[in-house]
C-alpha cells in the first residue's frame, strides 16, 4: 500500500499543500500520495483515526484544527508544546501520534534564505494570536537581541511575551508602546485580510531592515507596501509556506527537499 499523507482543513480546497508536496515527492523520488481532506468541524480526531486506518502515515493540519491536533497527539515536539498547536502529525511505528509545528522553523529558514541575520537582531512582531504563538519558540531560539510583541489588545501581547520569557529577551504591549528602530518587523496579524494596517510609527525600520508578512497573495499586502515605501526590504509569506512544508516532509520521509524551485513554480502560479 502506498504511504498516504494529506492536509486536513475546513475549508481546505484552497490549500497549496498538495501542489507543494507533489513537487517534493517528484524531486526526491519518494513514492507517496498527498491529498486535501475536509474534516468535519466536530470530529477532527475521528477523521485522523479513519485516515490512519486506511494507510495514512502523516498529515498537515490547518485552520481550524491545529488545537485539536495538539490535544490528540500522544507525544509533542517542544516547539509544538510551546505553540499549543500542531500543524504536522506523524504516525509512529508504535501506532502513537507525534505532533509537531513547523511554521516557526519555516519562518526562520525563509528569513535566513533571504540573508536576514536573526542573532542579535532587534525584532518586532505584530499580532498575538495563534499564528504568532506558533513561531515564537524558533524565533527566540535563533538568539535575537530583543523581541517585542505588539498587539491591538495590549494585554494579550503582554501575556504571550510572559509565556515565552524563559526563552529570551521578549516583551509585549500595545502598538503605542512600539519604539524602534527594528532590524526585522514581522506581521502576524490578520489585519491585511481586511486591508487594514496596524497604527505604526514612521521611523520603525533601521537601515537595511526587513519587513516580513506571514500572509501572501498575488499582490503585496498593505503592510508590505507600507514598509517598502519606508525603505524596508520586503518578504511575503509564500517562502514560509514552502519551508514549513519542507520541514513536514522531512519529518515524514527523512528527506529534505530543495525549496527554491518549488517556491519559484508556486510564485509563477499565483
Ligand atoms: P491567527 O490564528 O491568524 O493568529 P487569531 O488568533 O484570531 O488568528 O489572531 C488574529 C490577530 O490579528 C490578533 O493579534 C488580532 O488582534 P487582537 O488580539 O487585538 O484581536 C490581530 N488583528 C486582527 N484584525 C486586526 C486589525 N484590523 N488591526 C490590528 N490587528 C488585527
């Protein structure tokens, strides 16, 4: 029986993961099947159990199931435990489910690929929801000089920062508490979806700074356009998407695919 993988979501039809993993499989010569499955909102655990009973070896998990995937995992990576969410499930030989989250390491790898030095950097992260919680452990592990989490709801940012304060120099507050300049500003809010921009000071960026948006699309987000006008180098979330997928693929197959050609093909298809 061919090893089966999938992405679980609801909705899931828009997911680019099947395309990405098909490209990884072709490139590495790994013989796998990878599909998209819309799991029922009230029974993600059942969907995972059925999938593994039918030859499923692993899965990616997207909105809104990342927390339930965390809860059903028998063992967890440290970064998933910190995130409180799982985007990668692996069925072990012992029948136990291992949960990992690869979003944060995907972000770090994509930034490194763009030549961004994280060690010692002054980093600002916008947003304090699930997307941001999911990337903080790998970001702090890269050894930034400081990391400030700014959020519309200031208390949420302060609490989030407190949860990670044992891992490095991290603090949190409202947008009014943002004091630049920063070497790297990462937008992890969903504000771009509404075409909104968090209220930010004009002198946010240090010379040579990079602005990263976890979102991506056919055109740059409002945040990236705003950052480019202020002289920052801009990076959208498409590279992070491909890098997180590559790390999932590695967890399943023990092979590390080359991401650059897959990212290039995906960019063309946008
Ligand atoms: P996700 O899983 O994408 O992180 P989430 O947990 O709902 O989703 O978090 C959304 C984030 O985007 C939050 O930080 C939210 O700010 P609040 O905590 O104050 O709600 C932020 N956000 C959403 N819309 C925004 C907007 N228009 N302006 C600024 N921040 C916004």
